[in-house]
C-alpha cells in the first residue's frame, strides 16, 4: 500500500500532470456516467458499449468508472498511480480498437467518415505515465497519507526501541 501512494510531496510536475489529465478526462467521464456535457449518462453509455461496441458488461462498467471516478481520483491525488494505470489500460483499448488507423491528427474540420487521430492520445499517455511514475506529488491526498504513514512508522520504531 505504501508503494502505491508513495510520492514526493514537493513534486510540482506530478501535480501539473495529474491535474491536466484529470481535468481533461473528467468531462468525458461525466458524459458517460452522469449525462453531463451532452452525454448519454450511465444507461445510454452502457447500452452503446455493450450493444454497438460489443464490450462485456464489466469492461464497459470499468470504462465509465475509469473515465469518471478515475478522473476525480487524479484531481484529488488519491490512489494516483492506480487511477493512472486504469487510464493507460482504458485508452490502450480505445486506441487499439478505434483510433490506430486514423492517422496522427484530430479531425479538426469534422470531415464525415474520418475519425480522430492519435495526437490527443499521445498527450494523454504522456501525462498518465508521469502520474504512474511520480504519483500524486504536491497537494495530493497520497502525499498526506504517505507522510502520515512515515510518521506512524517512525513513532512505532521509537516505541519498539524503548
């Protein structure tokens, strides 16, 4: 557990990466889970993912939870590495099944029958890997838990030595 939440509480880079990733991902998750921002909500998204996309129920559920709850965890810096890992696995699936053949660039001009390219996903993966490696960083709940855990261990050792 300690390795999962371990982070440098002064790491600004980790803070910036997890906030950028979480804030960018949250609206997509809110569309899927809550129906915000023009989304279809949980029922509509599950219907699409299990029906048209042919995903198993549990995989579809994980997609929704990773993009919504995972984004909130990233923003808060709580279980940052776990959330980042979920984002990476989720979007490897998205890229492999839907994006890989669309080229590099996003479809800025909304050309019909042309999908989105890889550029957004390259940035997403970069931020997710920074979060996976560095953890929550500055102002994260992980850092608060990790520092309190170190204090408990230190006082426990002091007690045992006495």
